[in-house]
């Protein structure tokens, strides 16, 4: 016989979704002699903190970009000078590549997101990351859409525009130049600017130079890319495929040469040492591809302290991280790309799930579980590699 208690309606148990596992990131401070950008701004920190992500930043992280530690702590980040504490997080974030001392702190299954700088990458550092069993992601190869690299594009926009202003400064007498004004002046022949490549940086450099009244000549190996470049520019200019005779002739009258090949191009010198020696003394070379492979045989990476050098009377400006000249703007642009990526990794349940379900991020992964997954690094350093897609079968 049922009792009154047994007839009473019982509360149905509700299926409760399991809580997301704890997820943490650390943002390292940059060496101000090399890099002035911050990987995340306080605003980026506030968005990630609101999502439930635990964030630790190294003291002084935003100093060069004009951000104080208190601005980070107010947005939910823990500020600490302790490297030991910083390297406890799931994801280690930095703009410049990790140095050997920082790599020593890495742990298995940790994720490091930073620039790779493929042309300056060191074999011993790549092998050290592999030995740690960490996942390494190159900032410059991160995609958000097919063939769209947002960080590289933004850096290209800043670098392309800034290249013309830098060239203008080094043409000036005050910087040891020949005292030529970059642009067009009534009654005087315009400055000649030669651009190698049809990348985004090349396009922004061309637009800026033309707006000042300079004569612009663009060279590339592809007729299709040259045609597309002209359409995007919105006006007809001198364009040519990379024919040695035509290029050599252009160099004789050039005041400025800008190297701006596409990021996918293989590094090789288009302009040889012999060709550089034919240029007008006091001319300026701006190498925007020194990180991924130079257009110029005479180029070598420079630093923020000494960004330029002269070779046979030609000024070479070969700063790898030219965006560091405007750290506030560059940090905001970088953070705007990184915080959605970090949140996506968190939402999916970690880096392994992100790599599994997000095909666009896979090309940016160059170390995965102790193996090299970048073909170019494999060829450069003679290290065996495996396509990352093979790990996901």
C-alpha cells in the first residue's frame, strides 16, 4: 500500500554540465633592446579574465608601450617578477622568440605562442623546444581565414607605411643622407622608389610614397600579382617582372629600394652585392623581409639601438621588428588578434582540441609533442619532421 510520502512528486535531477577545466596563460616581458611591443594590452586581459581564464603577466610587461602594471592588475591579471610562477601556466605568450633560458623553463604539453622569425631561428633553440615536448606556435603564421594572416597583415600595414617615413629620414642630411626630399617638389624630378614584391607591405609602402609625390616602380615574378597589385592600388604605375636588365636599370636611378616579398616566398637574394654597388651613393635600402629571408645579399639584421648601417655608401635599414618603433599602436593590433585566439583555445578545451578542429591554426604549429612540423625549418636545419595532419588521423 503506497504511503502519502511515496505519492508525493519528486524533484527531477537536472543534468548539470561539468565545469570547464581551469585554464591559465602567462605573458612574458620583452627585452627592450629587441622588442617593445606587449603581446596583450590591459583591454585584452579584461576580455580573457571575464571569460574565466587565469592570467599572470610579468612585471613591466607594457612599460615600452605605455602601460603600467596597475592597469593590468585592475583588469584581473596577476603581476609578478617570478619566472618560476610565470611558467606554471598552460600557455606562455611572448612577442619575440623565447631565448635559451626561457626555453629551459618549459614543461611537457605547455603551449608557447611567439614569433618564430624563421630567418633568424636557431637550431639549438628549436631542438630544445622539441626536447621539452611543448607545442610551439608562430605568431606570424596564424591564420583566421584562408590565406589571411592577420598579424602579418597588420605588421605589414604598419611596416609598409613606416618604411617610407624611415626612408625619408635617412635621405635627409641630418641622418647622413644625400639631402634629398622624398616625394615631389614643383619643378624638380620626383624621388624614385623601387619596391620588390607585391605583398601587403609593398602595397602600403606604394600608397604612402605616391601620396607624397614620389615615382614608384614595382617588381615581382608574377604578372598576375602585379596586375592585382595595380588594381588594389587604384592607379597605373610602372610594373615589371623580375628581369635582370630592367631591374638593374631601375636601380641606377633609385633613391629608395624597399624589399617586401610575400611571407610565403622562399628567402633568396634578388639584389646581389654587385647590383648594390651600382646604386647612387646615399641611396636607402629598407629591408622589410629580414625576418623571413632578405631580398638583398648585403642585408643583415639590425637592432633598435642601431637600426641602420652603410655598405658601399648605401644605407641599409634592416630592423626585424620595425613595428616596435610604434609599440602602442602595434601592441593594440597584436592583442586584438591574440585574445580571440586564446579564448578559442580555452573554449575548445585546450590546444590539442584547437589543433584538431581548427585547420587554420595547424600551419602555425612548428613543434608538436617533441617533433618538428615545419618543412622549411626541417630543410634549413636538417631535422626530421612530420606533417602535423598525420598526428590527427
